[in-house]
C-alpha cells in the first residue's frame, strides 16, 4: 500500500496509510498576514501554522467510510523542519482519530430537493435573476 512518513523536527516519525484508502494527504497550512501587502479578513497580526496527515477510506458499497487522521499539529513556528517521504509499506501507525464520511447522494430526486432548498434559502439574497 502507499503510505506517507512524516517527521517534524526531531520528533518520532509518523507513518500514515491503510489498505482501504482512496485519499492520503499531507497538508501544511499557513494562515493570517503572511506578507506585508496581505489584507486578511482577520487582521490581528497573528499567523497560524499547522500540519495534518489524514486520509479518506473507500470501503465499498454497504460499508461506512471514514476521514482518518494520523497526525495533527497546530503549534508550528518559523524554523520548524518537516520531512515527508512517500512509501510503499505493509503497515502504518495507528490512526489518532477518525470521523464518519458523509456519503454522496447519487439519487437524482434527493439532488433536486437539495438544489431546491438551496435556491429557496438564497433567492432573497440574490434575487430571481
């Protein structure tokens, strides 16, 4: 199976992966005033740096899929070193957390009803244009 090994600074590495995954992501996110000319909505001068190693299962019909998380770190700072390695591995570390994935409705009628509700909720804001 494919897996991703992540190491932050000198912390022990974490390997994320599973035999039933269809998505495996390693996401580094920096938010806030990142440059001199930036005008973020929340302009209190703060910058948030975070990292997440996660995935989404694809278990097949009749089985519930999950969003999985192996590593989530919110206390990153300038100078931290992140190392990523793509692996072909037989095993991975245990997940830190998981949550039920919302199933996409393929039913045409359900999709129509969803669109109708969205239209009725937003038509006052945007008019009947």
